[in-house]
C-alpha cells in the first residue's frame, strides 16, 4: 500500500509504506521547506527554523518522533518536543512558541498499525495544498538542506502545554465554570487509550464536572476497539455509561480533534451534531457566518439561518475548512466528523474546546428547562437529518475517477452537481457526496435524508452505480 499524502498529512502503515526511509526523507523535505521560508540575519548567517513536535500514544509514536526530531536537528532546525500531546495542543504550542512549523505524529482515527506526520505552518495550521505541493517537489528532487557539525540544531523538551491549552479554554468569555459546576454533571470519558487520556479528564475537572468516570484512559496506545467513534465501535462504552449511570459520555479519537457524545440512554448524540450544538450555542454570544465541509449535515445550515447567518461549505479537510472560514470571516466552523474549529481560540479542529462549549450549552439549557434535563432532551431541539456513511475499497485510484463520477451523475439530472471535492449531488430533500479519501485508498459515500431508511437506500443505490463503473475490491 502506498503512502496517503494530502493536506491531512502523510499516512501509512508502519513497516510498510511508512518506512524509516520515508520518514527521514519527508522530515528532510519539511526542514528544507522551512529553511527556504526563512531569511539570513544581519550577520549573513542562515536562519535557524524552530519546529514543535508532539505525538499521540501509539506504540510506534515515540520511535517515530525521536527519528523525526533527530532528523530535523541534523537539518539545522531547533526542535521543541512536547511528548504526548493532542493535535490541537501542538497547534496552539506551534503558534505560542513562534515556531516556523509543527509536526504531529498521529494517524488520528486510523487503526494502531498506521501512523502519520501531520505538518503545520508557523500559525499552527495545516499546510495548504500549495505548501504540500512544494513539500512534494522537494521530496521528489531529494535536494535537502543539511547542517554541518557546527550548525546542528538543539532539541528541548516542554511538557506544560496541556495546562496552557486548558487555561485558554477556561478564559473564553462564553465559558462560566460556576454555571457548569451548578449542574453537578456525572460524565463518562472514553479516550480510546489515546492522547486525550489525561487532558480530557483534567479539562472536565477544571470546568466543574462533579463526577468523572473513565474508560480506556490509561494512555497505553493499544486501542481496545476501532478508534473511529462510530456506533458499532462504542458498544462497550455504552454499556459502561449505563452501568455507571452517567448523564452522558464524552468520546474522543486518539489525537483529540474529533468529539462524539453518547446520551444517557445509550443513543449517540451524533458526530454531525457536535458542531451543530456548539454553533447554536456560540452564535448566541458572537454573531457571524459558519463553515462546514461538503460532507456535513444540512442541520448546520438550518442553525445558521435561525441566527440570521450564512453557512458555507468547503472541500473536506481541515485546511480547506480553515481557508473558507478566513475568507468568510466565520466565527465558528468545522467538519461533520465531530471536528469543531473556534477561531477565537485557534484555527484547528479541537475536541477540547468542543467539550467546553457543549458543557456550557447543556448547563444553560438545563437552567432554563428544569422539566427535561437529559442530554437526549437537549438533542431534540435540533432539526433531524439522518446520515449514512459507507465506503468502497478501490483496487487502485483510477486516473479518470472524476470522469467516471460524472458519468454516474448524468443518470440523476434532477440533482445539482458540485465537483469541487469528488462529486456531490444535491436533491431537494437529500444529498449524496462521493469522494476519494485523503487518508485511505477508498471511496467514501455520504448520504443524508429525512429518514435513516431513505439515507441507507440512497447509499445502496450509489454503491451499485459505483460498482458497475469503477474497479473496486
């Protein structure tokens, strides 16, 4: 299997596509890119880039971070190593340290055999498509900037950014710890043994959650289940929630850029609705437009309209969402996979700030509605859409994939077509989005309709269409 390279990072299976050779080469390419963006000082000496590195808890993470950090220093970069840190924490640290770039060693929701390098610019934001292409050009040419023995960079360890991240969240004007504490929440936290194992419970404690139960929060990096927070992967978490009689469960992925919630009755709040609920709350405090991606629920559009604002959609990928957010001066945005971006804090998907916004929103709602205090009751205030998420594995990525998708679309003339990211067909009351994954050799098929039955039937229809025209496994 080849490496998966996109604005979402450089991903592969350790020991296969993600080899030591590739890790070193991409680290050298990134260092060369950063050197090219710097300038010589007044004495004519070469600029020394600064890089922040953090990792999730995967067993391969320490070795990869050590290899990458050493390579960067040998390329004349100074490295700040955060150790185990969430993706949003590394993003915050990169900007706070006034670094030239950042590297997060994580494959996010991918299984444990995967790992990746997520690359950040000096703002702590993912490299955009242009920067990724520059990186690939350097990688292809193999003309790397190296340091002689007198100019090898230094490596420094810093482990205080978890606390800084929490402090910044607590200082948001819309967050009031006393309001949250007054509700005496009993919450279950599932960090799937990832980077959130310590910081998520600590954040909840500092936000005023009275009782915290945990599952898979030992930080071992050995995921007890598929780490993607989908219903079929959360059976044990639901059982624990009910046994512990918690008000709800908070679930994060291994690098803590996605947030999912489970209601008190075991029903999923819906990853799509993490952003919807946060946006509905935040727009009461700060007016402005919102942004999601093309695969996200129409419910966010409805919420924006309720507040007199506009919802814009971007291509899938955090960097793409951020680009549109900046263009539209959006006050909140994210992706339908539970990724929440709050520019007031930083331009990155952040499950931690999502947790704070949800707790504050739920606490204020419970103050106003004493008759129905459950999170399932809280969820009922949002418009109902049902989404089916399917995928088909490609035998190889076809060179003419876009043409094949357009051929499929031609059979549905009643739909409006968007080809910005794969193909999205918008029907009056439903939609389907088909796109190649940025992280796996698959086609993702997302459908949304007014009922789950209809969404699933729509997905089945297009899976058949894909199977008849595209070479799949």
